[in-house]
C-alpha cells in the first residue's frame, strides 16, 4: 500500500509539472539526473548526454557514431604531434558572444585543472595554441593519430562568460565545490538551459541563434529524474512523460504491448564491471586488519570465480546483457572475443581463498549505485549472495549516484561497481582511463581500485601513438590480455539499452547511450 501511494503521488506531481506542456514539448523521465551543468566536471554518460545538447565539441558524432565536423570545420596533422583545427565562423554562444580560438584554448586548459573529470581525454595534449581567431594547433606529447575522436566529448565553453561568472575552475564533485557553471550554462548548442532544479527537473528551450540545421521539431524538453522503476513506467503509460530511460527489464513486454508506447532497444557500448582496492595496505571497512587481501591475485581470482555470471545474465538482467571477459564491449575497436572468462567455480574460489590465508573468508563493504546502471543494485545484491557462498560477508552500501560517484572518485571504497562507454569507441580510452596506473594527470583517472601494471601503461602509450593498424590492434590485445591475467578487475557484462517511448515521439538511440534532443520529433 505504501509503495502504491508513493507511485500515485509521483505521477500526480508529474502531471502538475507538465500541465502546460505544448505540442512540441518532449518530457523525459530518466533514472538519474545530470549531476552538474558544468561540461568539464564529471565524465559520465548521463552528464555528457544532457550537457551535449547545450555545449558542443570541435568534432562530434553522426547518428551512426562516425566522426563529423561541429565547431571545427576541418582538421589535419601538420606533423606527427600537431593537429590543426580550422574553426567554424559565425557561431555564437547563447549570450550572443562569438565563438573563437580563445574559447578553445581556454576550454582545453580548463579540462586539466583540479576538479575536472575530463583529464583522461586531454592527457595526451602538451599545448593548445591560437594561430588566429579561427585556427588552433593542438600539440600532443606523442603522436596521437585518433586525437579528433579522443576529444569528441570535450565541450567548448565561453572564456568570457566563465571569467565573468566565476567559473574559470571546474566544479569539483569530489569536494562538493560548486560554481555558476553547475547551475547555469552558456554553450553553442541547439538547446539552452531555461530552468535548473537539481534532482527535480531541468527545462531546455530550443536556441534561436543555433548555427546548424536541427532535424527535429522539439521546442522544449523537460528532463525529470524518476529513480523508482514502477513510478517511471507508470508515468510513461499514463502519458505524463513521453520518454523513459531505462525501461526495467521486467516491464519490457508491458511497455511494448501497450497501444500508446513502444520499446526502443539496442546493445550499448557500455561495459559493467567491479573494481577492487589494490593499493591500501589495509583494506577499508573490512574485518581483515593490517593487510589488504586484494593485493593477492588469488583473492581477486576467488571473487571472480565466485560470481555466477550466467545467473546474473538470466535472472537479474533477464537476458538483456552479454557476458564480458574484459572491460571492452562489442562494437568498440579492440574488442577481443578470444579472451575468455574464468569459469564460475565456487569450489575453486574457496580453495584459492584458503591458499591465500583466508579459509573462513572475511567481511568488507561493497559500494554500489542504485540509479545509474540497469539493475545496478540488484547486480550488487546477487554478487553479494554469490560471495557469501565462499565465506565473504558483504555489507552492501547502495546509494544514489549523486553521493556514490563523489565517494568512489575520492577513492573511499574497497570494492565497487562501475560502467564505462569509451567516448572514442576505441580501446585506448578505457585502457588509459581505467587500466593505467593513476598518475594524477589523467592516466588512470577512473582507476578507483588503483590496479597498476607498468607493462599495460607502456602498451597503452604504444596504442596511442601507433599508426600501423595491425601493430596497434596487437598492442591493444596484449594489454587487455595482461589485465585479464592479472585479474585487475571483475568484468561482468555489456548491458542493453531499453527506452520507453510514446508512439507520438520519434528519436535516435545511439550505441553510446546519448539522447540528442535535436533529433527528436513530436508527430502531429
């Protein structure tokens, strides 16, 4: 009864919020909110998808994920370590100021400041130089043959606006530091932020001075976080929202077979995995004192082989996933189908724990989000139950991503879940961000368990600079194989996207999980 009342109340609130919605308004109910409007503060798909409707990169993506000119009209390598970008003329920020090279130089610099979560994208950059008002040179530390792709999610901010609004430094989610850029925005993109109420709703209006053609007809987008699965589905089926992301796997048939809604599905490039603290001398919030069990490969392998991956696939994900042996999903360049998972074998896992000196197991905390990935908290519950069978007692701490991500970004975790979609659609991105030693400058920026193997770092540098495709792919494979043999992570699966959409709305579902408003149409 309590759950039903809560759902009814939410739907009533949604109805009140959207009573004035017009014919060209799209109302989106998402599992979670963008944590900030600052495009450099947080490297997460929801964040970058939402802000990517307001801000733009030099090179972006077409509907098929191929690279396309955006704020740069063309680019070329003038030397092995220098890329020259010709900028688009006649572009204005939403406040009317012109877009120039100064904004590019400023934005690339800003991503490297403390607080920015985008360092891994610009880590290879040595310097960004203004040649003239509409030309910039980006010099890299080493040859970077895929640089335009690497910076396709680095959005350009107005230097003048940032200076005038005390937003020169990025918002720092780790330390809870906010500034104007967290709540207001001034981009060059097709939509403006009209209203921002974090974790309540954000309203976007179509920009009147946008430089490019907009394929869709949507004038207004109302974006509302609705964390509860049942409430989100009820809002779609009752017509209070037009799009929901995601549709819970248990409700797919219901949404698909209702006359007014449909399910838009497709494999996502995102890999879901678990990380383990391999740096601390004493594991955080664990019963083992004076040492860290995860420093022992046998313990990591025991955790791996205790996970019933087919059980997760069939019972938790209901078939809407594809099991993985690495942190690279199908569709990403470098995906290695020949690298196989370690077998599910609780007896072997128990033996490994005993050999490592933990015959009775131990207890620890598993940090988990409950509103970010598909069935994230249920995955964590299932893994906890699996581990209990080999004597590992898990205290599950599941929380909203608004507190979860800052926690793991501060490395306040011993064991955690994470998902990753490579922005470049190439293995170099997760190798650098997840599997390299954390150097504090961008490499290993999301390696929250501090896995570290210098061999992987060296191979990543080779991948970054190698122009011979065969040699490059060989280096990718060797790096992924090394991480797998080290059991540096616990790979789980590649999740599928399931969006619930009103039959009155047309949209484009991209394999990177982005939802561009400019490609949405409300049918008359």
